């Protein structure tokens, strides 16, 4: 079980009140998607969501999403999809196709209401769903941070930052 102290040790520059909002949703989502079964899963997951969310400060991508416009690989086939389906949630679920999948898995109307993924419970559940759906528990069990990063990000963007969060999480939870 993740505590507020754990999150604050991993993200020491984030206001405690902001982190407190995510403690219960994270624990529930991690339990629901079997991320809570060992420290390797927990630490890798928390490191990745800490990076993706700017230390739990953002549940919606800061960029406009314009760069995703017309990206068929993300399912963005309708005008405005790039902006509408920019990254949301703690792991920044991005693109119409991922929103469709996520909504179906979580029972949420996120295609009609993308902002639902900005709510703390849905932000945590969408991240844990993505993690589980993409088989990242197995990669965490093997300690493969590079492969995890590539599956989340499509590359190694922010890899050193992710490793820094991982080190903090391992110090706190292992």
C-alpha cells in the first residue's frame, strides 16, 4: 500500500495536498490491475506516472495536442482529434484509439467526455489499465525500465528523469 509519505518521498517538490488527492485512487487502481503484488511493479509504475504527470501535477498534457492531429497510428482520423484526445490521466493516454480502448475497459464515456480522465480516480485507473493492458507488469518484474519507457512513450523521452524517479521509489518502497 502506497502512503502519502511514499508519494512525497518520490516527488518531494510536489505539494503534499496535491499528492494526497492521489493516494487512495492509486492504491485502488494498483490493486485492480495487479500492480501492487511486488515492489518492482510498484516502483516502476510510480516512477513512470511521476514522470508522465510532472510529479502528479498534471493530468492533462500541457501541449495543445496539435502535434497528434491526423496521426492515424493513434486513431486520430477526425478533424480536431489531436487536441481532443491529447494525453490525459497519470500516464497520459493519448489518441482516439486509446481513448476508445480505455473507455471500454473502464466503463467510461471518455470519447464523448475526454475530461473524465482528468479526475483523480479515472486518472489513476486509466494509467493502471494502460500499464496492465500493455503487459508492463512483466517488464517491471524483469526490471526493464527501458522497454517500459518505450511502450509508454514510443521512445526514450525523459528516460533519465524516469530513472531518477525509479531510484527514489526504490529507496522508499524496496
